[in-house]
């Protein structure tokens, strides 16, 4: 039995061992003849007919063992297999599994009878692992759903689901992205759960297979470990110390309604952290342009997005304005990876983008039009405070006359924002400005950027990675800073020439 146990590392291995030991066909079947494991695989019609006859007699007579022979020298021994757990072991109830041994002398050795209990134990362990995996997958999908709800602003539903799955969602929170390798995500989640005291919302990233996403309370989540009572390290430092080789990017402390902003901040910080010896970085806080334009931008954003937000599909089965808007947000952030983010087919994504193109009269292939839509969506999502008092929400201002987008870009605060965004390039790495301009001019396509610069694709990628460290923003992977950088360049170029650069649509 000890030798048998060493060989029985799975149900299939044990069934194969029995077949070799007895020289018979061996199968593990359910009471109606469904084969769960067999060796040799399958079985001829005579074997299966013999097994079916024996099972029928076992069901009718409520037997736990039975031997049936169709012709001299060929018979089938059927033995009920018990599995651990609650159940009737009196023998009056047939087992859910039956070991069938078919051959010239199926009872010639004691192996089948000896293997029965071990086979039941192996089967139970295998089924328990399958059940554990199903629960784990369901839990992971539930957590991913909560994250989607947070990023799309559905806070009430997100809180309701989180209260069932646990832990509850804390507000405000910091978004962390841990880059750890696809094969280390389970270990990373375990360590992160320990470091946060079980109070963080931890999700396997649905877009990047080597990322773990963490929405943690903005305040300290757990006392320092006993080994270091004076340790006041932020979570990102503790993570890199506890998870070998990982890289962590962290966003600002933000309200839960700004979870999507926190994710993008953490992604930009991750690009910076890859080039630092400590392997972690926090987002270099700077106001987004949508906050800078504020109330002045609401009228322009509403006017630009009106054909989309007011869209009513001709058929009930066609995507409505909310579906199209959510698709646009996802595509602007993740590009083609929006299919994984939204769990849709690439043809579905392409069809929706064509519909958005037609509704808005823009060209989503152009990074300039993408940047305008991204700014409009962010601006439209900002709270609208009227003159009636703090927190009062009122109607949007009237549609802007003339070039509303150009008027926004001429605002002094917007000009200052653009200078702040590009100052690291102008002052610290002017040689990289040509790379940045070529990248934006070629709609952030790496191959055409490389051609424009006269370098290889690898060379162009290296220059962009260098720019990431200078600008403290992600450029190579999505979500990246292409929209903010295009807007900053556009603002400064318009300030110098007084007109819009060619090749961009007006919004």
C-alpha cells in the first residue's frame, strides 16, 4: 500500500497503475456508466456493454460489489468506491463512483480491492481542488467587477458587492500597481493581504497579466511588524521589501469616485519606478488639465460630446450612449487592450469605435482627436458648482461660440499647465524633444516614429523609456501620457504661432 500511495499522485495515475498491475482494462465510472478515468483510454463496445450490464444490476439490487461475465474467460469486477465526507456507509446506498476492472481474471490480484480506498481519497482531493479553484475564480471575477464599477463611477453598487465579498471599501484610498510577473501573482496577493491587514481591495489586473492592482486605505492599514516596531514605511516600500523583484507605482490619496484617475497615476508612477533602485515611486502630483480648465471647459466638453451622450440607438440591441461612452473611455486608456478590459471581441470594439467616429465627426486614429475626447470626458465628469452655493450642481453653461477649444488653450492657467508638463524636457533633456514631437506627430506609432527619427524600432523604444524617466509618465505601455503631452505641445505651439497645428481636427 505504501508503494501504491507513492504512485497515486492523481486519479489517472492510479488507474493507469492498476491497469498495468492487473493486465486488464480499468475504469472509474459513475453509476450510469460515464467514464471519469480509464486505462487504456476508451474501451471497446464489448467492454462498455459488460460494464453497463453490471452497473444496471448494482443499481437494481443496491449492491456495492458485483462480478459479471459475458463469456468464458472475460468478466468485469465492479467495486463501489467511497470518498471522504458525510454520507451513508452502511452499504444500503450505492456509491457515486464505481471501479470497473474488465479482463480475463479481474480478481486475480488484491490490487483493485486495496486501491479502492486510496482511489476514493484521490478523487475527493481532486474534486476539492477543482471546487477551490472555482471559488477562487468566482471571487477574483467579483473583485474585478467591483474595480470596474469603481472606475466607471458606480460607487453604490461597488460598495454593495464589496460588503459581501469583504473587505469594505475605504474612502479616501490610494491606488497601487504591483508588477510582479504572471506566475507570482498569487504569492504577491498573499503578501499584500498580510501587509495591509486584509483591508485593501486586491485584484488581478484583467489587462496586464503581470500586474496586481491594490486599492488600499489612504491611512496606515496595519501596525508595523514586531521585528521593526519603528518602521513607518509606506505600503509601496513595504511591498518591494517583502516581494523580491517586484516594482510598485502608487497614486495620490483620492476619493473613491476618482479611482480611474488613481489607476492612471499609479501606472505613470510604475514607469518611473522601473528605473529606480528602490523599485517604487509615487505619482508626481500635478493638476490634470480638466481641473485647470474647470468651469470654463464644461460648455466646450458638453458641446463636443453631445452627439455621443444624446445618442439613442435605432434598435434596442444596438449599443446605447452609456455603452459607447464606456467603450470610448476604455479604448482611450488601453487602446486595443480595451477588449480584455471590457471583455468584448475585437470586432465588437472596432464596430463601436466606427459608430463613435461617425457620431462625433472625428478621426480616432489621430492622437489629437483622442486627446480632445479624453479631455472632454474628464472635464464633463467634474462636479459642477454653481453660484448658488458650495456643492450646488446646476445646468451647464451655454455652448461656446467659435473655436471653444482654442479659447480654452489660451487661458493663462492652461498655458502654465503646459509649461509645467514639458519643463523637464525643455530644461533637462532638450535632445529628447525631437523624439517626443516625432512620436506625437506619428500618432504614437512606434514603427513610423522610428522611421521619422532614422533609428530602429528598438532605438526609438529606448528613447521613449528615457523620456518616461524624465517626464515621470508612462509612454511605452497603455495607459500612457500621450493625450496630456499632445495637449501640452498644442498649447505651447499655439501660443507661439497663434493657430492650430495642421493635421488635427477642431473640437
